[in-house]
């Protein structure tokens, strides 16, 4: 599936593949093999550039050819309130226009549409590229803040009752932060490469950085750095929380086992006394009419004494 639009004075105009004009934006989402072949033939974009973002395991990078540049970055995805993921987004810049490729519809490219067409221009490829990267960085920050808020809620619940479901949710959030951390590090390397690329003579005809674009590029780099710092900090916090809760669970288990051991000792005392007086031999109080009551009282007194001793030793 793909869509081709071009900025005009009235907003965005959608055009067909056989009517490509300079300044287009081609947005490709989960394309079929036939669509890729058709797009490659119409735009002249290399097939390996178009298919790079369709591999979930593809790493962030920049590839430069004479007439086109591939910028591959990881963007965040919201799956559920406990599950976040990242997927590659390919941004291909040619002299005629800009192309984005992704496996799924995403919040980055979806933010650029008719509702805010005046805020970007498909003709200003470099600025549009920076705006896409900036949107990706702000989306990371948004999801990180949601994860932090969700983590705080789970911590409150876990302080009140240690439930497996809450621990599993915490583990899912920890996994999401790990995905974010890996992707943001890779994206930061791409940003550094992009800084060097803007001054390279071989790519200046494709990426032309004007003075008004410099501030936007700086904002993109700052946002990514802030996202990296937040992910690292809260990853450490989440790891520490998991270790603390694991220690609490182990300690609670020890307390339960200690209590059960104490109860077992107390139950063993009456059992032992009754067993001794139940043997088929002559025992004290055998001829007394109050023998049973005496044995019961004796067992009760010894059990109470043992309970006091265990309580004094903090076994309860």
C-alpha cells in the first residue's frame, strides 16, 4: 500500500505513480512485491533501498549513492499499555522527492497529513527529513513518559500486594525500555553521520541544509540525546526495582517458611506427648480418673511454653 502527495498552496494534492512530479512524497506501508517493483521502475530507487526497512531486524544506518540517499532509523510503536516496540523506517531522498517505507502504519508519518499541511512542504526535502526525525524523537519521549507513569502505578500496586501479573507487566515495560535504548543508540549514530553528511560535497545536491534548517537539526539531536538519557536512567531504576521486588518476594517466602516451621514444632509437641501416653505399657496417671485431663493440660502447657520461647526468638 502506498500514497503519493505533493504540497500545494491549498494543502496536499494526491497524485498517481505514473504522474510523479518533482517535490513528491511517496509514503509506502507494508508493500507487496509487485508494488515494490512498480515503484522502483517509476522512481528509479534501488530495490534494496526500498526493501531495507521491511526487515524488522535491520539496523539504523545511512547509505549514499550518486543520485539517492537511504536513511534508516528505528521508530517507536505502541502495542499496548505494557508493550512497546520499535520498527525500521526507511527515508529515501532523491532529486525528485522523498520516499518513506515502513512495515506498519505508524505515528511518525501519520502525523504529516492534510490537517497540518501548512507546517511542512514536500518540496523542502531536507527540512521535511528533519521534521520526520524530530517527530520520531518526540514520540520516543512521549512513550518513555507513559512507561515511567505506568511503572509508578505498578510500584504502588506492588507495595500493597505482590501479584504475579503486576510483576509480568513490570517485566514487559523493562523489555520495552531495552528496545528503546538499543534503537536510540543506533539512531544517535545516524544523527552524527547525518551531521557529517550535510557538508559532504557528494551529497549536497540531495541534502541542502539552509540556515533555517540548522536549528531544527539541532533540536532533533537534542531530543534524541534527552531520550537516550531518560531511557538509560529509567532502565537502571527499573532494573533496581525488579531486584528489590525479587528480594522482597524471597524474604516473604522465608518468613512464611519460618512461620510454618514454628507451627510444625508446636503441633509436634502434643503429638509427641499423646504418642508417649498412648503406648501399650504402664505410664504415669494410667490409674488416675483424671489421667486424660492431666495429659491434655501437660501437652497444652508445654506447647504454650514452646510458643513463648519461639516468639521470644522472633520465630513468629
